[in-house]
C-alpha cells in the first residue's frame, strides 16, 4: 500500500513538472522611463480687471501707418499683461473705466489737455499733437526740434551719391536755425570726403545754398530751386523742413536731381533718396515703461530714423554707412557742429 502511494505521488510530481515546462514564460515588460512634458506657454487671458491701454488714431490715417502703430502698441500691451483697444474718439465716459491705465493719442487732438486731469491714475501720451505742455499725467512726444543732425546726415549722404560733390540746400532767409542746419550740412559733406577735391574747376563752392524769403508764396519756390539746379549745377538738394511744400517737392522731383527731406510727401517725388525724420515708433517704445509704471508729465525725445529709402539710389552698402553715421550722431560720437 505504501509503495502504491509512493508511486502515485511520483506520478503526480512528474505530470506537474511536464505541464509547467510547456507553458511559455510571460516576458516582464521593461521598466518605463518617465518623460517630462514641458509646461504649456502661459497665454494672457484678459479679464474685466486686466489693465487697459487705448490707442487713439484718426479714422483716415493711411492703412500702413495705422497698422504699424496698432502693432507697436499691441505688442507692448501684450508683453506687459495689458488689454488693448483702438479708438477714433475718446469720451469723458471712457475715462470712468477703472482698468484704464494708458492712453496714447495721435492728431487730431481729442482734447487731451482737458481730458487728462480727470483720471489721475491714467497716463496720457500725446504724439505730435501741437501746443501741448507736459505735466501731471500728460507726457508729450513732439516733433524733433533738432535741425543739425538731419542736415549733417543729408550732407554726408548727398556727397556720397553726387558727382563732384555738387550738393546744395534750400533754407528760409534770416533764420538762425536754418543757418545752423546749413553749417551742419556742410560739415556732413566734409566728414564724408574731407577736402572734397573735384576734377573740374568751377566758380561755385559746394555745398551751396539759396535763401527763400519768409513771405514768399510756396508756388514760387520752384524758381529758387532752378537757381540751384540750372545755374549752380547742383545734383542733390536738401530742403529745410519749413520749406517742404508737397507741390514744390513734386516739382523738384521732375528736374532729375536727388532730393532729401524730413517729411516725404505721398506719393514720393522722383529722385527722393530718403527721409530723415523722428522715429515716432521707437519713441513710443521708449516711453512705454514709464507710462505703465505711472510716471508721466515728461517731454519724450524722439530719436531720428531713416525711412522711405530708394534702394536703387542708396544701395545696401551706402545705406549701411548712412545708418552707422546716424548711430554715431545719436550717440554723440560725431558732433554736427564741427567737421
């Protein structure tokens, strides 16, 4: 009996071993390596309590200019966590919004001087609106009154692109600022070419200029330009800002000379090389940190910029030299009052 039980036990063990060896082993999956999922970039979700910046633009502003101003202030607002709105008008009721913090206004004047005092927590920046005085919560960005820097750069570039340095300037008569501008224009030419020696002998000294009486009718400016172009053989003309009548500039553009100015008419005249004017966009960007921090009542200086470049006249290399010279002027490394 014991032998039978023993044999039966042996049989059970053998059968169990056989069954176990025929079953495939289940592979153990490798240990998973944890991955780090980057956190999504935070996106500003405006709420009714988010601070607000308003840009006031005229409804008839040229689209390209309007788009540029809107993008500039929109980018600044987004980077600072502000909401942004564009308006054509601003009413006293708009100023009751407790989230309103910044108003940037371009001409025509919506009455900034009377609107600004009522919400002292709002910073106002007027851009090229005349007859406003900075103070309190009103900052003023006016046209650059600096006449020497653009004149110096115009003289520099005019000498660069004109044969025999035949360059000239039109200035208002008996105007001390205009005389300073011509001196800078002359220094710009000297900075470019030194003694500016010419191959042909001429009895005209370059640069040259002609004065226009203050009471002269703009329709007669063309006669003064003809003196420079026909009698003095000038190939490039810089027109002082107060003489830049659009019809007059268009006339010069038909005479086959190069033309510079602080404001380019639309459409641009023939021969327009570049505009040397205040960079309003850059000025707004520089003023923004003070506006959102509640610091106002200041006169905002606008750096000069080069715009409206005709690249067929002022090629890439020449434009680079012009920009480097302007940068040096703005940094004070070049003085327009001395060659």
